[in-house]
């Protein structure tokens, strides 16, 4: 009869994920939206994979840059506003 209790090594092997698997989950990992089991698997992978750690850092940097751009407001020059208003009034 087979042993129903897997060894710690077997458990670790089952929890391992590839870079491809991690890549699919990194954005959600960064956003904190992964279920606990996936979050644990990705964290374990990142702990031993420099490449995926770099990708995660790039996601973080990109997110910060997009937030900064998203919060910036483009304000047209006053002469542009005046020309638009003049056209509206002529119409």
C-alpha cells in the first residue's frame, strides 16, 4: 500500500512553478490579488529566480510610471482655449 503522506521533498516539488507559470502570475502577484497558495508559490519562485525577480521589479517600476503619468493633467495654453471658444461661438 502506497504512503498517502508525501515527503517534504515531494511537497516542495509539487509547489515548484516554472518561469512561464510565474510570468503569467507576476502582475497579479504585484497587485496583491493572487490567492494565498499561488502567492506562496510565486514568492518561493521569485526567491530563487533572478530573472523573474527582475521582471517583477520592472512591473513595479512601470506601474509607478503609469500612475505618475495618469495623475498628470495636460492643460492647454490659453491661446488654444481662446481659439476653441471662438470657434464654438462662431458655430
